[in-house]
């Protein structure tokens, strides 16, 4: 093979023994997992808000952000269920650029996957212990999920991974809700087939084992916009798009019909300020149409301490080094406005 095998990495069980989760923290994860499933199944009418940086690039600024978010959450938890984005894996369209804390716990240093595995587990554990949040992360590498499966509260499958068989089958064996994004082409059928696959059991190879999954009934859709044949971003959060998604769900008779609307990415054309308007439009459509209200369970917003984005190495505290994010002052105001609209 045209590669060097540089070093053998610790298996998940070894890492969990090095950094064990306490019974108290396990209880927090389980309690939040139950509450989230009640929302996705329609037993609770709270709105899900998945919010946080495009990528978790710095432990201190992430905990700072989550601490601020917790104070706001305590005031709106009767109407919103907040899941912070702590995305430690960053998919790259061309393979170039910062690939997330898993690859580079220090964005200015060379990749070190073992240090990265430790760093992402420590970050999620700090989030739990210091703020009481079990967080969302993207499952970029299905075989790596075992390093975090006892601390996560939500798993997202990205637009470029949703067609991959291993992602679909691994999702079918997870015990936390999984959101499947529409592919970059915008094809709803691909996303719905992924949800169907993940809601059913399978026998497949996972981490060197023959594994059998039992299906994940809380797998659901995430609409993130799409790219047309000219490479231009186009939205799929409008009223007509949501009705179309309702029709897809009706035709396929899936369990716990649900959708989250990603207000950034192609839906905003990565114009981060547009997330304010988009999230409010989605909530207004929920109020106008009972089918949409029943299906659309929440919104996703990319938010950090400072507005916008910067290049790696520029050093502005709490500013994204990947996609531009909504700054904290605007984010805090928006959370209260969303809570008042629900």
C-alpha cells in the first residue's frame, strides 16, 4: 500500500479506562437522551435547538461558549431543548485544510491522532461535568464512534457521508438520535433511503467484528440546502420544501417522522447572518401549517463567541477557523427570540 502505518492507536475500551465516565455523568446523558427521544416521537412539544461552532477547535473557548449557553438554556428550557454542537471531526470537500480536533488538537501543530482521541473525549467529558450538556458531534468516521458513544447526546451524518453504507449501518446500531443530512445534490430520496436503512437492523462488519444492529427508530432528516449543477448554493428550508418532505415521510411510513433545519451551509450560502432570518421563517411555517409543525422538530445554527471566521493561526479567541459563525451577542438574542416564537 502507498502509505506508512505510523503507530497503532489505543482501542476505545482502553481510552475509556483511561478517561472513565462517572455514574453521575452517565445519568445526565441518559436523562437528556430520554427527553430528546420524547421530542422526536411527538410526546413533547419543545423545539430542538442544535447550536454551536462549525468546528470545536479550542477546548478553553468551547467550554467558555458552553458555559454562556448553559445560563441561557436555564431560562428557556421550558420551551427549547438545546444540544450544543461540539464537532470534533471536520469533513473537507477537497481533503485540504483543518480536519478538526481529532486530527489536530492544536490547529497550529501537525496531526496527532492519539492526542486527538484523548482531546475530544476530554472535551465532551468537560462539557458534561461543567455544564450538564451532552452534546452533538458529527460521525465522520463510523469506527471512531466507540470513543465517544457513552458521552454523546446526538450524532449527525454529513451531506457527503449520507450515501455511505457504513455510516448508514453504524447509525442503525446507535442508541442516540441520528440526523441524516440531505446530500449536496439535494436529492431527498438519498436522505430518506439512508433514514430507512438506519431504522432497520443489519448484520455487518464493525471494528473487526461481525455485528448485528437492531435499528435506530430516532433517525431523522436534516435539511441543509444543496448545490446546483453550476456549483451555486440553493436553499431547501422554504414552505414548499417542508411540505415536500412531509409527503416523503407519508409515503415511506417511517418511525418517528422528524426533521431539523440547518440554517447555515447551502441554506444560507454560508452567509452566517442569514441564520437569524431563516430560523424565524422556519418557525413561522411551523405555526402556519400543522403538518410542518408535526414534522419539523428543530433548527441548527452555527454560532461561536465572535462573528465570522478567521484563518488558522490568526489567534482571535472564540472565532471560527472553518465556516463563519454567528457571534455570541447575536446568538443569545436569537435564542430568546426563538423561545418567544415557539
